[in-house]
């Protein structure tokens, strides 16, 4: 079995190793903060009433919507 590459996955998503590390760390912190808000909300339902869903929406938009938009833009540039 081959050893995992530190650059294979980042390259597959169009990032350098450093860019991918920064993005993954940002996502990790956002998920951690959103998770903590959900646990507080579970105990005190009048707090953080929209934080969990807002965090999920933000993460989805940054990961999926922006990637699709960037891929379409790249495709338009190649076709021009």
C-alpha cells in the first residue's frame, strides 16, 4: 500500500498544502463553535436559537456553492 501524499488531496480540490491546511482549520473551528452553541442550546433553548443552522448554511455555502461557482468560472475561462 502506498503512503498517503500530503499534496494529493489538496491538489484535487485546487489548493496548495498550506491553503488546504488554512481552509480545513477554519472549517474545524467553525464546526467546533457551532457544536458548542448547539450543546448550550440543548440545555438553554432560548440561547443560540439559530446559530447551529446558520453555521451549517455558512459551511455549506463556503464548501459547495463557492466550489461550484469557481468551477463554472474556470470552465468559462478555459472556453474563452
